[in-house]
C-alpha cells in the first residue's frame, strides 16, 4: 500500500515530468485537488499507481492529452451564478459602454459556456460589435469545443433558467438551433472572439483589457500560483478596469486586496484603483 508521503512524491514527480516534456505547468496546483483528479484518472485508465501514469505520459503523447482532461476539469455552465451576470448587466456594462472599444479577457474559458454568456450579455447591451474577447485556456480540446459552440441539449433547461435569473431580456432559444442531442449557438456570437492557448502558470500578459473574468479557476491553485495570476490580471487591466472572480474566490488576504475597490462584493466583482 502506498503511504501518504510516497503518494505526494509520486505526484510531484509526475507534474515535473509533464512540465519537462510538454511544458504544461501544474506544479502550482493545489495538491489536494490534484490528488482527487489523479484518483479519478487511475480508475478511468485502470492503472495501479501514479508512477504507471508517469511512465505512460513520458512515452505516449496521446495518453498525456487524455490525462489533460482530468487535470483541467473542463466543466462549466452558462450564466453560472446568475447574480454575477445581473451585476455585470446592470452596473458594469453601462460603465464599459463609455469606452469607444472594449477588450475582455476570459481566462480559463474551458468549453465555452462563459464565453457565450458574455457575448449574449454584450449583444443585449449593444456592445458586442465593438468588443474583442480573448478566450484562453490550456486545454486544446476544451478550446476546440468552445469554438464550436455546441452544448448538450440536456443542459439547455438549466442554462435558460440561469439566463432568465441573470436579467436576460430576450427569448434564450433565439440564440441557438437544436437537433436531437445538442444545441448549436449562433455563429455571430463568436465573431469577435479570439480563442488562444494561454497558461496562467507560464505565460505573460498579451493585451490591455477593460475586464478580466477568471471564475472558478483560482480555487485549484496554490498561493504562489494565485499570486502569479493576480499579477497577470492587474498588469492586463487598464486604469479602473474590472476583475470578476468565482463565488469561492477572493482578493482578501492577498497583496492585491488594497489595489482594488470591491465594486460588487457579494458577486466578487472588483475595480482596479
């Protein structure tokens, strides 16, 4: 039976091997989170140890990209935490509307649910045509799914309810077409979206933006990696730009707490001082 300390060593060696061979850096991820993900991977791949995963990662790149689906957890939903998007709709977008053009960075966009939430929001505010959205993630499979804009039909009822609770002003079904299994969202919604591979662990700032949205990503990072991400967000934001975090994430206890105003405290929307 593998002792707890041995498991920690195996996982650290695996993450170092992944970084050395593929340049994907998960070394700053929360150890408890990685352990849960690797437990699921062991079951899925029917392997007996993390060392066996490391062996396959080093000799089979296709296996690594399968493992990546466990390391990144590509799950989301449209208009997640509807009150967050209600605040965006009612209080943030009217301020952003005063800019002649807008740039928004959705960091850790996963399979795209948040992208289409924002593009619908911007469309209804009359801002989509003059907005560029940078949608980034480290998982190429997730980015491809996001760009396709196809979502399971059984999720649409939940998405619709979230949309309505977020203050949606249209009929949600007007934004997509359906077949027996899926919903395809209107291509015009992604016309101004730039999909790109970007790692918060290793990559740098690539543009000045007025809004950074990084929701339910930082909870998987250790303190050092969270600081690196906050550094990137702060350097990316223009003067008085906005930062949106997930419901379980906060700037409190970080050095950036005093560098932002809590614009909508309960919804975790902050404004750069």
